[in-house]
């Protein structure tokens, strides 16, 4: 509870809060609290004293709740990961510093310098720089497309280029294909060479890769990744970019309705973006997108509104079904709330265009 709240609360409100928080008090406990409040009414209680009392009450409430959750789990109910998360919440709550409210500056020169003139992470695809502009802290979005369309290749192409610009790790949470295969594609994309050329000189390949990326591409690989693992890694590494392939499969979110569960995941991604670094998620397009060249937000799998509402930008990747166009990818900027850079064209904010996928070197390329 913040100091602002404690400064406004009255002694009567505090007493009511205590009795409401512990409705099953033993008689001796009620007598003890009644005696405390009677004594306090005969003195002048400062906001600081109320703050201490509220902290004690809050701690006791959290520990009591923890005990009930533990008993519930020991009886065969509940989820261990959720219990572990709650334990962390109980014991870390008092160590988290509460920042003063942060008001946005109204100085236009500062706004322009920080949000436009100073680039964030730039894209390998010049067409994305022209339409989206840099990714900066707070930016949260996702790409989507049908299976086997080249979504992971797109990630490898862009993340490997961003790694050459960053000074902090780029954390890639991978719960799809084998993580070591993904890292090989990052090697191909970084060096712009197919695997059969890279393996001709293993030591040189490694040296050049590390020279360009600084070892900043960190792939966290697990078939089931829990939100608590993500939060722990982000807290430890303070990343420059956070990537999820696939975002919908992150565990630790429960709801009776799947669209609400997915909405909660994408809301959580936004929180990570504002706390640590820009986020890129990956999800599937549903069956209605099969054979469609330019996708729209209605093709996003699993939710028609909740996922889309939380994103700052959404990029759909479709295919060109015509003969001889198997390496053409159709890009659709379904949503774009980014500010952009000095070279971003606002007329192209929701553009559709084509580019090429070069699977041999795990890169996407603009048409010359």
C-alpha cells in the first residue's frame, strides 16, 4: 500500500480494514486489536505510523493466504507453478521499490529527440523501417501466419540484425522447434551464408558470428515455458529485445474462456515491453487464412479482439500461390501505432507489399 493511500486513511477505516481482512479472528485476537485501536484513539497517529500498521496487516494477510494455498496444494488441488509464483510475491513484495508517479514531459524538443530522432532497434528489411520504424522500449507487437510460412526465418533474419545494434542480450523464448536448429538459422542470417558454407571452417564461423552479435542472442529453449521463468530471465538479463515463438503457448495464465486467457498473455507482453524492452511475439493464423495472400486481423488464431487490442503493431505474412512465386511473401501491416523514425513514411502505416524469403540463408529481403 502506497504512502499516499496511508496518508488518507482514517483510524476508523484502518480498524474496519483489519476486521474485514480477518473475519474469522479468535476472540482473544479481537480483544487484542480492540485494545490497540482504543489506545491509538487516545493519541495522535501520524501517516507514518499508519503505514507501518498497514504493512504489518498486509504481510499477515499475505502469509495467511499463502498457508491456505499450500494446504490446498498438499491436498491435491492447485498448480505448483502458481504456488511458487505466489511465494515469490509474498516474500518479494516488501523489497520492491515503489517509484514516484512518472509524468510524461510536455517539452516538444525532448519528445521529438527521444521518440523520433533517436533510433531504437532498426529492421533488416528496409521496407519495415519505412513503414514501422524502430522498435523502442514499450513497443509490443506480433507477427502471424499459417504454419510453414517462414515466421521463424523472419525472426532469425530480424533478430540477428538487431543483435548487431544492441548492447544488451536479445532473449528469444523458444517453445516451438528445436532450439539448436533455431540458433543455426541465426548463424546463417547473421553471416548471410548457407549452412554448407558455414561448416567448412567452424572456428572462423564462430568467431565472425560472435564479432557481429557479441553473443547477445540468447535462446531460452523449452517445450513449456512458464511466465515466471520469463520474468526471472528478464529481471536477470535486462534485455534489449524480448521474443516469443510462440506467444500463445506461454504457461501460467488460466481462464475458462480461451480468448480471455490469450488476451491476458498479450497484456502481460505489453507490461514486459514497458518494463524491460520491446517485445515481438509470434502466433498462428487460423484456417480461414489458408491460401490468402494479404492477411488481416480477422485471420489471427484464437481471438478476434483480445490479442489484437493489446498490440502496438501487427504484421501478417501470407503467400503468393502463383507458380514461380514460392519465395514471395506478402506482408500486411494490420495495425501500426508506432511513432516511427525520421525516414518513416506515414502514408505507408497500414501498407501491403511483397518481399522475398531466402531460406538458404534464413533471411527476408526487399525487392531491389
